[in-house]
C-alpha cells in the first residue's frame, strides 16, 4: 500500500517524464498496458532507491512482451532508456 501511495503521489511527475521522452506521443495515445508498465518502471527507476535501475527496466520490458503489443518491448525500453 505504501509503494502504491508513493507512486500515486509522484504520478504527475512520472507522466511528465514519460511524455517528454515519448517524442510525438501523448499519454492518451499510448496503450494502457504499456502506459501502466511505464509508470511503474519510471517510479521504480527514479523514485524507489531500493530497486536497481537495470532491474526496473528489465522487468518492464519483460512485462511488455507478455502484455503489450508487438512493438511494446522496444517502445518501453526506448522511453525508459531516455528517462534514466
């Protein structure tokens, strides 16, 4: 519960980072699965010191392979790479 509350408290900053680094993509154009994965990964990589950045990115890419579209893994990886 505490991590979720912390993520929610940083949501506008997280969304700003995603939108700034997803050139040409507004948040409402990003598929919901990919957006959710990106939000959690950005929170973990930027705001959660207990999770190594590489682990956050790797887990996000793996989740996007499972739940996202065909291009989701490279899309997620590219955005996260720019952010971190």
